[in-house]
């Protein structure tokens, strides 16, 4: 089986919360683009967005403005000596989202199950549901046809990972909400929860699947979670942006990168 090796887990920052703050007042302040530039200049690997149908944070206009910004930013990177920055778009398996992905052409599309009225994503896919499986199969084929990497939002029930492989997805993104909740209760509870994630990551790697992770990760619980085997990328928004309100965005990004550098990711 193909083994994925990453010298350090990459950090992709979800800027949804910046758009939420802007939308609460209307207008264009704070600027999602300006904050994204600060994030990338501080060393983050990429930008993540989750444009929901109700546009309560990231709007369709944001998607294409961020796309153009990243294209321009990457054009100048050879002069700066930094690797290319990635664009990750998350969303539900729907025609609306598919059209958006095919138009924006991100580096990665992360497909996430969405429940009507949910505040945030809170569960992974159940691929044993035939309707879900067939919908994802069609979408993944169309996204791959445009050369876009596909990740599926999954839980630690690794018995379903062969179905991820059968669908042709490139990676899974482990839903880390339960781990973060356990770690908030105590470090010991977090360590117990982490064991299931470690097993899941190892099993995913055996199948040749890359491993991403995200949801409520922060500089405290990442001291443990960054040690997850084969961890390629973490996508972090709410807690990172919340921390930046206290110490500033640049400092926050550097703090996250420092913690991630202490993991092994292999």
C-alpha cells in the first residue's frame, strides 16, 4: 500500500468566522482577503472555507474573490521562496456545491454531510447508506475529472474506510469534535479518545488514504493530536480565530505551527 509521508502536518485555516463577523454588521469589514493574507504570510499552508447554502458566513462572491487572491498570491511565491498555498473548499454533496467546486477549482474539495439547521458540522458520513454512496460516487468522479483532490469527512469507524477507497476519494478528514470535547474534560480523557483516532489513521494509511483532521483543535489539544500517525493536514477555524482575538492572528498562526512541528505525522 502507498504510504504518505509529510515532514510536518500542514495547517489550513478556515476563515468562515471572519466572514461571520463581517456579515453581522454588513459591509466589508473585516476583510476576509486581508486576514487570509496575514494568515498565509505567517506561514499557514492554505485557506479553508465552507460556503453554506444560506451564506451565513462565506458567500459565493467570497469563494471567487479568495480564488483570485490565492492565484495572485501563488504567482509571487517563487520570488519569496515559499511553497504553493492551497485552497480547500468544504461542503455538502449537492449540485449547488458541485457547481461551485467545478467553477472555483480548489486544490482540495472536502465533502461533508450537512443537516438542515445545524450550527456546525457534527458527524461524518455513513457510507453504508446506498443513496449517500451513489451520490458521493458521482460527485467524486466529476471533481476528479478537473484534477481536484477529494477528502471525505469521516469518523473513526474505520470499518467504512474500504468504502472510501472504493469511492475513489484521496483522503479522509477525521471529525475531531469528540476528541476535543474529551480533552476539554481532562488530558486523560483526551488520551483515551486519541487511541481510536490513532487506530483509524493507521487503518486509513494501510488503504492508501491520506489523513486530514479538523474540528475544535487548538494549541492545547494539538500537543497530543499532532502526534497522530500519517497526519497530513489540519483544518482549523473557530478556536484559532478565537485565540487570535487575544494575541493577534500572526502570533496565533505561529503558535499553531510550533505545536504542529512537535508532532511526528508519520
